[in-house]
C-alpha cells in the first residue's frame, strides 16, 4: 500500500477514535495512544523491506510530510452538566 494512502486511512481511524474517546480530562490517554500509534507505524514501515528502512530521525522527517492527526477534545462534560442536571 502506498504511504500516502496508508496515512490517510490511519488518520480516518484516529479521527473516529478521538471522536469517541475525546472527552474532558482524557487528553493524557489520547496523547499516549497517539504515541503508541506512531511507534507502531514506525515498526510497520521498517518491516516493508529486508533491511531497516527508517531510523527515528528519518521517521520524524517523514512525519512532517505525512502528518498524523492530533487529538482533539470533542465533548466537554462540564458544559453538559447544566443540560442533563436531572440525571446528576
């Protein structure tokens, strides 16, 4: 699979994950998950050939060209309290 297509699909998956888990006070976990995805992508790209394709410096240069989506907080649970005060 070409690299641009791989990163495009990965970003779609990450966007769905961030939309589901992107709530207030979950940013540390989202950041940790993003770092794990980056490490996994690095390992996957190095398995594409018989020899090591990338080192970390080259991977960071590549990640500036093919940007991996950053997390975003989509739901602020503190603003929802007024709307659903009958539940709380």
